[in-house]
C-alpha cells in the first residue's frame, strides 16, 4: 500500500516523525494501534487579522499598545512605593498554615487600566504586587498574562502571526518554545485523552511483584493516607494473580495507584536493588498506567468511593514531588466530585449507612482536606476547606482489624496506638492550623487578644499530647518519626504566636528584648535540628518521602545565624553553629539558586569570622 497523505494520529500527538505507511514504523515498534485521520488540512501559518491594513493604521495601533504597556508599568511603580512601607512577618507555618498576604494597592487608588477594563477592554487587567515567601516583591499572575499578551500582539503586528493550527487533531497540543518537557498526563486523563502509545498490559506491575508492592504501601504510605481498609485490600491483591482485566475499572485504578505510591515512597537505590530499573523510569511507567486507569474509570461522570480513594492517593503522593501546585489544582476537581457524593456530610446522617461505610467515608474526606491544605506556596487560605464547610467527623481511633464490612455495631474506640493514630494526629494538626489561621489573616473570627490565642494553642497542644503523643513508643521508628514531626509543627506555631505577642506589646523603637531573642533563637534551633533528623535519621528512611517537596527552614536558619554573629561564644552557640552549618551544607542544588541562600551565605561567613 502507498504512502498515506496524513501522519498517523499518535505520531502527530507525540510529535514524532511518521513514515506514513500502514502500519507505520513507530506504531510497530511501540506495539500500538496505528490510526490515520480520515480528513484534515495542511497546517498553514495564520495571518494577522490586520494584514491588509495600511501602514499608517498599523503604526497608530503599535503606539497605542506601547502606551498601554507604559501605563501598566506606571501602575506597578505606585504600588512599589506603598509596598516598601509595609512590613511583613517573615514567620511562615507549614503549607497547611500559609498566610494570605496583602494583595491590595494603596487605599482608594484605582489604576488607569482598571478604568479601561470598566469601559469594556478585556485586556486591561494589570495584576498587583504581592510579597513572596522570600520577602521579595513579585507581580501577580494576572499581570504577566496581560503583559505577555500585549507584547505578543506587538510582535504579531510587526512580524505577523506565527501560530500554527492543525485541524483534524483531536486535541490542541502546544509545543513549548523552550523545549522543556513537562508532565501533562493529569490534564489528559481528566479530559479522557491519556496516551495510547503503550498497551495497558505493559504498564501494569508484574504479578510476582504485586504483593511486594502492596506490603511497601502498607508500611510506608498507608499510615499517612488511611483511606484503605488493609484486610479488604489485601484479599483483593492476593486474589488478583495478575488478572488486572478481571477487576472493575475503579478497582484497577486503585491497584495501579497503590503501586505508584509504593514506588514513590522508595529512594532510587531501593528501587534499583528490588526492581533492577531506575526509579524515574519505573515511576513514569506506573504513573502512565495509573492515569490511564483513572481515565477509564470515568470518575467525573460515574464516581464511586473506590475511584475517589485512588485519586486521593494519587494526588497525595503527587504533592510530595515538585508538582505540589498541580496536585492542589487537581484537588479542586476531587473536592467537587466528593461533595457531589456528599462526603462532606457525616455518614451518620444517612439512614442506610453501615458503621464500616461511615468510617471509610470519614477517612476519605479528611484525606481530601489534607490534600487541599498543601497549595505549593500560593496565598489562597480563603479558598481552602475549613470546618464551617462540612460536618464530617474525625474517624474513630480503631485498628483495621476491628472494622468489618458486614458489622452492624459501631466499633469501640481505643485509647492507645492504633492503625489510625498517625492519621488522627494529622487531623488534629489540620484543625489547629485552620483555627489559628487568623493569627496572620483577618478572615477568621478568633479572640483579638493575643493571650487568648496563646491559650487556645496551649489547649490544642495539651490535647494532642494527651490523646496521642503519650501513647507513642520511642523505641518504635514510626512512633518516634511522628513525635518529631508533630513537635516540629508545634514549635513553628509556638514561635509565630510568641513573636505576635511580642509585636503586640511593642510600640515604637524599643531596645532589643533579650528574652524574646533567646526564645526565637532556641525555637529556631529546635526547628533546624528536627528537620535535619527527619531528613537523615536512617531508621526513618521509609517515611522520608513525607518531607519531600517542602521548603528549607530559611527563616530558622536566618535567626540562628544572625544571632550567632553577635552572641558570646559558648556551648549553646557551638551546638547551634554545628546544626545550622550541616543543614546549610545539605541544601539541594535547586535551593542554592534561591536569593535566600545568598543571604545565608553572607551570614555564614560572618559567623565564621566571629568564632
């Protein structure tokens, strides 16, 4: 058969050269179905709508666009003058307690482009200056959208449009001009357009590996994402025997997501030793299989608890990579599907709910709350879930063995360490984070007096200590890991509240408060030592994936190093210097390009001179 007129669908989608035979070489090599489009047109360069306009009119349009850019920059200049006078509390909590920073310009000021917007011009949305977590002034995303669009229009007016449009392709795919390759699978499986270059069988774990992967998941992931009933799932895995096609679409998605989560919880060396393959390659393979399975489950149109469990685990591990924001964006879809299934309503309000179903619904909803709390540095506290939005209760502190699908009686709550203890600590931390959010924003109603806020924090701290931490066995690695993680969080909150209290009592210029400095110094030192232990304690390596994707302790390092520059050298100073230096030296290469790293480098040099 002769050459086809068109490149096959998958070659066009993957942007690879097609020999236009049937089947083509690429399809034959990848064992994929070779499908050619039945019609289409040759890609043509789009022309500017003003192609036939006279030169004088083009010149006038260009001048108008330049004036708009000048007005946008002028509006930002006025905001810089105002923002420079506004101080920001540099103490930031974990992502679950991130503060929404001020995004407004000077009171009463309406930029000129806002007036243009009111007149009906859709391109006049300049954005505003905001304060980044590193203390720098940055410009909101809306500004760059408009600014880049204006510049693009100017180039198109001068050189003509360079957008290439291909009709007949099922999806409009854009190739980055920079050549950067980013994972876009999560968009494709939502749109039911996941890659078809591989057969599903090639993406599934080997049957001989499935039980091993499940045990890794139970040990490393399940305590933190307690959305599965381990005995029930173990039975499914044991009866699987490689027959993935025999599972329903939702259960198949869950099994493949569990496999992905298990691999992502291991380090590169563990993956290579156990699977004889690079971790990156295996993660890519399992991730594609999980995303295709989620697509086939069609959770947007036909959701059920099983597929939501799969999606919550998928997003949960995704947020411990460099794709925290992507995970939070997709969490919006998960939340809306969950609300459509009334997971935000406690199962006890429904007459036909069994104790087992009620508990599993509670676990799933609270895992969704955890996912929603990590927004990747976005200042969007007002857009996150809060307790006023739902009445789903915290799950019961019971072991999985005490729960059975057929049970009719509510299980007895245990006052000891159970399979749920880690998850319940996360629930309490989430609640505390949301209730104390008003410490750095004004959008939640809490006592205005700082002392009352401190009292509220102490009550929660005592509750966590009494209900959970006192049952921990320090000789058990997971117990000690959770104790350190929890106390790290509480130390951060304590430092912020203490600083707020000190600021509220201070008026005008006052001499340095030695007690305040000592409190900040010791708390920051504890934070540094906690983080170093979590990253480097050998016995905790199974759960080190939990702290991946988090920011280094920039503020704590700055406090310790700054005070070491002026303190008299002693045993405490020596301990602090040793702890701060080893954390500073262990920063990743990606962190060394951060401006805050350069600031810390100056402080490190100053401390070395002061010793």
